[in-house]
C-alpha cells in the first residue's frame, strides 16, 4: 500500500500524528541514507544527516507550501544537510563502502516514462534473470557500486537519485537545484561510466568461462 496524498500526510504531521511520521520513516529513510552517503564520508555520518533531516522536517512542516511534492521538499532538505556535513568532513573513508554487498536491494537501474534507458542496461537486466542469477546479481551489484564510487560527486548524486531511487528528471532538478540540461548531461556521463565498467566486467567474465 502506498502513502496517502501529500495534503493528508502534511495535515497529520502538523497535528503531531506519530503513526504517520513512523510510516514516513519506514518508507523513505533507507533511500535517504543512500543519498546522504553520496555526500559524506561514513555510514554513521549519513545516519546523522538523515536524523537531522527528519528533525528539520518536523520543525519546518508548518512552512511547507506545497510548491513541490512533499518527498522532493524532504529530499532537498536532506541534500542541503548532507552537503554541509560533507564540506566539513575530511574524506578519509571510501564512498564505495556506502553500499554493502548483499543488502538485498536490486541493483537494476530504474526506468521512467520520459527517459528510455540505453539498450545495454536492458541486456544486463535480462542476463540477471539467468539460472545462476543470484551470484551474478551480487557480482554485478558490486561492480555498479564500485563504478558509482569512482564518479564525480555531481554525477553520482544524479545517477543515485535517478537510477537507484527512481526519481524523475523533474524531481532531481528540484532536489539538486540544477537545470534540466545539466541534469541530462550529468546523468548521461554517469550512465556511460557505469555501463563501461559493466561492459568490461562481462567481457572479462566471458573470456574466463
């Protein structure tokens, strides 16, 4: 079952409805951790960013004007909080530790109606359903996370929001405060880099068979 409409959620939060707040925590916090970890150096820092974000949401919900979706508004707070935290940190821990292997989340990129993913993604997605799929999915997931870790921050932020969290291009532009053209360029470059890493992985795997 999905969440109720934004106006129902906002009214409940303003009324101090703890059950509604708990539902939002359960529904959004895992994705928020992944996005926060894009900016900060440790998983612990990401957890603190998410906690600070939820405190800011509760403290600022009366000022929510509905100019964007509630989720977009929450994620903008998250990104701004994570950016500030990341700027204060000395990055001594690799970003690649943000996603632990075997966390149960599919690594398959999301797809929305306004942006058909390149054919190479589809080919890999079909491969993941092969009989030996479980091991292969785990290996491919690790390759994707390693490729994400190597990306520049702006590219990584866009591709995590689009292809991991499933945000639309419009939502990403609002969350990151970037233009549609910039979003397209960053996403394209990020996808190319990830695809190239996967291409190399599959070529190596085929040669070793």
